[in-house]
C-alpha cells in the first residue's frame, strides 16, 4: 500500500496545484517549472489510478477525488510542519532562543543593539527568523516574536515595548543647501516622502496629517512621494534629496550620530492601541530565556526614550 502513496515532495506539488488551480502559480511556489508540475501531477494520477484534475485549454479543476486528496495533503503537510517545528524546539538547548522579527525593526532597532545583548547575556544565543508574517508558535520554529499591532494574539502574551510616533527628518546636507526650513510651511519647498501603508487597516500618518498636527490645515499632499517601505524613505532622506516622515524610535541612532536631523517637535502617533510588542506563548511566561529577553528590551526602551 505504501507504494501507492506519493512522497512528501509530490504532496507539496499536489497541494499547491489544488490550492492555486494554476500550474504556473504552483510552480513558482514549489520551485519547479509549470511543465514539471504538470508531469508530477500526471505521475501521481498514474500511481493512484485516479484523475485528480480536469484540464481544458485555459483552466484546471479538481475532480471530487482530487479535492479529497488535496485536502488530505494539506492536512498531512501541516502536521509534518508542526511536528518538525516541535522537534527543532526540543532539540534546542536552554542557551538558545529563536526570535521572529520584521525586517524593518530588525535592521533599524534590534541589530544595532546586539552587541549590548551579547555583553549582557553571553551565555544565551539569540537567532532570528526575519519575517513580517505572523508566526504560529505551535507550528513554526520560533520561541518569541516582536510584532507591530494592537497586541491581541490568541493564546499568547503580548508585552508592550513602545508606541509608534512619526516625525519629520532631513539630512544636514539638505538643511545646509536650503531653502531654509524655519516653519512647517517651509517644508513645501522641498521634496517630501513618506510610507504609504495600512497595517491592520489603520492609516499610516502622511504629510497632510502631520501638517494638520503642526497647524498647517490646507497643505496639498499631491506632490509628496510615497514609498511602500520605511527603509526607502530613510535612504532617500540620508541621500539628501528629501525630507521624510519616519518612526522616531527606528532612527534614533541616525539622529544621535548626526546623520539625520529632526524637524520640529511635532509627532503624530499612528494609533492609540498600536505599538511594538514582544509576543510569546502563554506557556512560556516563566521561561527564564524569555524573561531575560523581555527585561533587556525594556531596559533598552527606557535607555532611549522617544522624546515625543
């Protein structure tokens, strides 16, 4: 009977093809060519003696037998993934902690502080899963996570680290070159950039929102430059071509080093309930590794207040 069952690699292909109902998209996901996906599906059908997909010149559809097997393949792969994650965690010793963190937070806040972490905890190895995807502690190979949001995650503890305040910054070169920026209205003479995103459905502060907070109600934001990533805003500002709206806590090192200059004392909070949180399973509340990380993060936040 085992000879009639597809292998794990074939099950991945089958599940992806059944989920996408498109061999090209399935091929992109599993790292094959569309022709190879089609060939592998045909092999599974021949192996089982079943027709799993009906094909036309433009579409594919699951047969009833195919729907049963695709659902089972998805469940089997998920079970294997969760078991592998648990096995990796069991194999991890008491001196190792794996943290899931978004690229923006990792690059701009956490990684520059790693020397302080290693000095404070030389016997605790911190490794990273760099991703903005929400991780499942039961099924993914991570122990803790830092996430931005309202801090409501089922079955998990969310420890608030700090709020998000968006402020305008520029480079010293832009200030030296002019035009002068003495009042908020003067910013209209410069290229202004910001992050265009809606995490959790909330609107990220843009220049018209900041101008209202600064007492400039009739600002026309149509000429502002929108970026999808905050790193692009920071890079544009560092190169001296623009002023930008950035998260204050994520550029504190550039401000301390004089590479960026904060413009005015006006900041806009993203949303009252939104903040960066340390998130971990409720069962890890008393884990000394997790507590060590939480205490260290709290200390770093207190050491570098936002000032907003």
